């Protein structure tokens, strides 16, 4: 099974996961990244100045594959 790595970015900055995780495919790894992002959001929504949090997905050679982002926008009315 291919090994994937995650980098998390939230209010506290970026954190690289040195632990590799085995998933059947990139699609399964992306689904896990979405789940992790949802857990991060449950602990608190993104805050200024970036108003964004993300999970970046890397392959075994640490090549970036995808980034799943949550962006919080406030639109004045």
C-alpha cells in the first residue's frame, strides 16, 4: 500500500506529520485529509488574519499531491 504524509495548517501555524500512513489509494488518503480537516474545524474555526486552515497531502517521496482547505469569509451586508 502507498504511504502518505500530512501537513496541517491552523491557527497555531504549520505542523508536518513525520509519520507516514498507508492508504489504498490517493482518493482514500484525500478522504482522510477531509476528515482530519473537519476535526480541526470542530476544535475551532479559522481566525484572522488568514481565516484559513488546511491539510496538505504528500506521497512517499514528500511530493505535494493535494491541499484541502477551509476558508472562513465574512461578507458585510
